[in-house]
C-alpha cells in the first residue's frame, strides 16, 4: 500500500492565518483558521500584535492537523505566504518585537511618502518597480526606527532585525536560526533593486535604514531550513516555499505563461498579470513586481491593487451593522433591481492603483429618500467590480496584451451576484477554480516543487480545475453608463483628507 504524503500551505493574511493540508491528489484534506485582532490606535493607523500572529499561526496548524486525523510524520513539507508589506522590527536577542506590526493599510507615513516622492520618486520607481507610497514596508521601518525609544541606536549596533510576516514566522519556526525572505516579498518593501536582485544601498542610505537589519534574499521555492520541534509543535519539517500572498495566488492559479491574469478577492483585491522574464514599466499607476524567483531566475508581474473590497463588506457587518454576515450581502443585492443610483467608493485608506491617491476617502453618493440598506449593500458589491475593472483596463494598455479570461480566487468568489456583475463589467469570462484558497495552495505548490514532488511547472498546471465560468451578459450601453458614473463618483472621493 502506497504511503500517503501531505504538504502544508500556510496563508498568513491580514485578518487571520489559514493552514491547508493537501493530499497526494492536491485536494484540500483539511484546514485550520484563526483570526487575529486589528488595532487602530489613531485614524489611518493599522497594527497587529506580532506575538499573536505567531500564536494564531501555530493554532491554525494544530487545528488543521487535528481535523485531518493524520500522523504528523506523513507531512513532507511546509510552504507559506504572507500578507505583504506589513512589517515587524524585533530584538534579535530577546526575540520580542519592539513595536506592533505596522500593517500595509496603515497611512501614518503618508506625509513622509509625499516628501520622498518629490525628492526621489523617479529613482525609486526605476530601481524597485513600485511607486513611493506609505503602503510599502520601507517607510514603516523608518518610522519605527525614528519613533521607538532607543531603536535607532540598537539598529546601528546590529541588535534589531526587520522583516515582513514571512520573515517573522520563519525566524520563529527555526528558533531564530534563519532570517530570510523571498524575492517576491522583498519586491514589496520598496528596498529591493529588481534589476540587481539585491537590497539597494542607495535607497537604504536615503532612508537611513541599516542593511544588517534586513533578511537574506532567497528563491521562492527551495529547502530553506527545517522547523525546530521545540518551537513549532514538535514538528521537524522542511520549509520549502515562500512567497508574498498575491504572487502565491498567481502560482496557485498556475498562471505561469506571460499574459495570464488572476484576481484575488480578500480584505483588498489584487490583480496580477504574469509578464515572464520581462520587466514591464507602467505609465498608468500599476506596479512592476517580482512574481517569483525559481533557480535564481526572476519572473515578473504587473500588479494592480485595490485596498478595500472585502473590507467594505466587513464594514457593512461590523461598522454599519446592516448585514449579519458576508453571505447575506448576496441575497440583499439580488433583492433589488439596481442600486437606485447609489455609488459607493470604499476609499477608507486612500485609493491604490491606478489612482494612487492616499488622501481619497470613502464616499457614498446618490442617496435619496428612497435609498434602502439593500441599495447600499448592492453598491458595495458593485464597487469591488468597478475597481477591478479600472485595473484591468490599464493592465491591457501597459502590457500591450489582450486579456481573454480572468481567473479569480479568495473568499468573495462564492458570491454569485458579484462574480456575474464582475464578468458583465469586464466583458470577459470570469473563471472560478475548484480550490479557491489559492494563496495557501500556491505556497504548498512552491513547497512541493522545492522538495521535488513536482519536477516542473507543467506538472503543477495539470492540477488546476475549473469549478464555474461566468460569461458576460450586460449590454455595452449599460456597461458604459455604469462605468462612467463610477468614474464620476471616484472623482468626488479624491483628495478629501488633504485638508486635515
């Protein structure tokens, strides 16, 4: 009898950590999920507790193993993906963070970003592929060094380490033996020179960040180290894959050919197009990013990010309290013919691509005496589709490639209203795969490749299965009218917070 083999994919996300255990057929055998607390100490500030992230990651792993009822020894490897630009600085002697993790959504460094953009924006975009914005890790590290008592002195003595959540988890999993990140995550820091594949000393000097704080750069798929059983649930597992969340999803969707596109619907919404070994510079607000590093060769992607999509549905539930759960948004949206002229721009922490307006704020417009909560819920779901469409249009223009279909994943793809409206607005088919947790799946694929379960990318491609295709049904006249009104609503939301 053939012995069963399992591979683990850990998705350390903005709201929580999900662990998937995949069987020999690369189907989800079991999973675990734990949310962690979001902290909002001041308007525009968003933080997480790094110690809680580590604990919840372990708990999600315990839950997945318990649900699977398997022998831990049958797990062959672990891959992980991370929430991206969120950054942690910790004391390498005590292992404790010197400040909370500053989350990618956090806007406290907006004014710092404005100054840096004016003085060095062109240089940083050319070297790193990303625009200067408070979204990325670099200015968050600088803020911690400038604002935490004694941090700068400690950093200069080599006593502090910095990293994104992958770096933090791997450091803890290996009992402090390994301080690393992969090229895809490093490309989200605003510190990686994507041409030289090294941390850029000139940018580090401009920001006064000591290079010794930063992790070692590694491929997205290789055996990095084994977990330390004392620290990590008695497990001695090869850590063999690591990528930033959206690139892990691109990998999980098997978008290995240049021109293939996926969009992930989570707290935010992120569209990536594989551009192969070609660095495509966007003139229209998209980012050039590393897709992954395999065998010391980088593949690149164009990246269009939307800050708040699923986060807006969460706000309907927790802030406005007009829905009880996310699933309810679908039936409520379907219960009305349209939004009654209401448009919602969920720019809670500014607008990302293609606008890059950190001073935009949430705008609900078109309200009349006849507006009901169902109209607001429907307008919220429609806003997700409009923002994705804004990105797709510029992606086609910048890449010069036609996009015939969009693969989608993440929590919101179960919402049939949203997926149909998305296909209608994009005017191309939208494909939902059999496994929609593609971030953790991509991390597991990278680990499988890293330990030799897969010999090449073609073998991984054969694992992708279609669950449902949504074909566009809307008339071009209606589509043009709605997208035109959306653009008007976006204009009203822009620059609002500049006067604060």
